[in-house]
């Protein structure tokens, strides 16, 4: 299968999955699943397809990923509060916030899990994650 055929198949499958899952799971759970897949995929891609990380690079990577999750939460909350007819009812934003907090915890857990597997520099061992 050619590369462009593979990409178009993935896009079509993603759209179909989004349509089905939004009806079954609801918007909040779908947003939480998106955040979880995003965080895990970002860690996977960084570990598998980039040069080996040092501890300080892991710290910077986890901070950058956390900022993206915060930005997505701000965008969702801002869109709901600015819209005349909210996409998500305001009372249901607690579920969205809960999924966002779970994604942030997942960033920390994955960073802590990855830390012992990194190449250590003598002077950077105490830098830690976060």
C-alpha cells in the first residue's frame, strides 16, 4: 500500500471512529480519550523516533506536553464560555476538567516511568522530572 493510500485510510477511519464514538461515548469521554491518545502517542513518538533523551530533555518535553494539554483545556473552556449556545453545557465542564487533569497526571506518570530508562549525565542526575 502506498504512503498516501495509507494516510487517507487512516483519516477516513479516524473520521468514522469519531462519528461513532461521539454518539456512544459522549463529547466529554471522547475529549478525554483524545487527550490520553495524544499524550501516549507523543511519548511513543519521542522515544521511538527521536535521538535518545537526557534527563533535562525529558523534563522540557513533559513541560511542553503539559502546556499543550493546558492550552486545549483553556480553548475548550473559553469556547464554551464565549459561545451564545454552549457546545458543552457549563455544568458538564467538570467532566472535561477531570479528563484534563487525568491527562496531566498521565504526562507525569509516563515521564517518571521513562526517567530510569534514560541515558544519565553525571552532572544532571539531580535535575528530576517536573
